[in-house]
């Protein structure tokens, strides 16, 4: 993984330097990191995200955030012309930070309210006029596989201001179920939900919009977790094992 991370970093830097701030750089760099990493880590990814990948216009993608492994788990699902929002301090992380910046992602200084507000206005303009989507981890931080945290307002405010739909993207709880010392480290399910329209909504509608999105994602994540648990039980039975003995 260390060698892969270095090689991917060099390739990502070349892409960023050859076409700086191109909104499709994030997709290419994410795939470079993700596809080999899944094989190295032995993670099996089961995707049902055609609705996201086939979406043809700007949107706000809202995903749950478990750990730094999300880069590898979700990297192959980044659609064309999609950028993310991250902390401005990421820019100074050696190699990765410079790639992140050159990929055209939006960097926000959360400690400076005026700069954060200006960045949000910029993203609204991007959504409306530049045929580019925004990917946001709505919890604002990693939940470490302990279930969805409360959602921040930023993603929903952007979607309402721009009048673009929200596409929820759900990942099963893998953080506490990976076994990275095995050839098969576990299964991760990823599923995109139907777009939630925001046209005609105002900021007064934001609390209900946040609750609707969070509830749909929570139900989807719980459903995927049950599917994985059922499949694991079936595999144990097929091998003549008992879950509690392993």
C-alpha cells in the first residue's frame, strides 16, 4: 500500500500539472488510488450506483464518511466533472494535498466565516453554470463505523441555493468488519438512492430536507448491513462453521 500510494501520488501530480484545476481530475485521481488499492486490501466491492453514474447534470452528492479508507472504497464511483469540499489545511499535506488542490477541489477555511461564505457562493455558481457536481461528506467528519452522525447544513444549503438535486450515496458499515490480514478482507456494499429534488425549496425547508436525506440513508445502510450479515451466515453454514466460533 505504501508503494501504491507513492506511485498513485506521482501519477496524480502529473495529471494535475498537465491540466491544473480541471474538474475531471478528481475522478481520474480517485480511480488511480482506488482500483489497485481494493485488490491489494482484498476488499470486495458490491456496487448499485447506476443512478449516480448515469446522472447527466449538476447535483450535490451526499455520502456517509467512515474512515480514510473511503478514498479507496468510493474512489471508483466519482462521476465525471465532480469535485469535493475539504479543509484548506489539506493543501499542505505532502503530495496528496497538492494533488487535491490541483484537482480543482474546493478548499474552505472553516475558521474564517467570510472566506467560508465566499467559498460557498463559488460552489453555488459552479453548480449552476459550470456543469460540475459537488461531492460532500455531510457528517463533516469520520463516524468510525459507529453509525451516521448528525448532518451539517452546508451541502443542503448549496443544493437549495443552486436548485440542483441531491443524490444520497450510502456505504455499508465496513470500518469494524475489515480483516486486512486476510486474502479476503470483507465485503463492502455501496448504493446510490433516487435524486431528491430541491427546485422551489427555500432555506426554511432545509431542516426537513436534511432529515429526509438522513433517514433514507440510514435505512439503506442498515439494509445493506443486514444483507452482508446474512451472506456471511450463509457462507459459514456452507463451510460447516458457526459464527460464534470464529
